[in-house]
């Protein structure tokens, strides 16, 4: 999930990975940062012998909507 920050930049989080949140000045930077955060998060789960959550059947779609 990508959200525009309150003041500037973007906040992005992975709903399946509770607490896995990142940010960036641009949307591209935020997505790069969340990818790295997700990799570290999953590595930590595996090291601790915990299951890695999966979201089967979910798809994320981004739409841009403008008012008339």
C-alpha cells in the first residue's frame, strides 16, 4: 500500500507483514525501500523459525481518480 505523506514524500507498507513500513521522497524510492524492508523482515522470520505470511488471492491495483 502506498500513501502520500502528510507533508511530503510517500509512506508504503506491506499489510501481510505486520509493522513492515517504509517511506521515501518519491514513490519509486518508497517502493525500493519497502522491498528492502520486506526482505529483511522475511529473513528475520525465517531465522526465528516463524512462518512467512502469504496472502493468497489478493491483488493490489493502483488507480488514479480525479474529480470533475
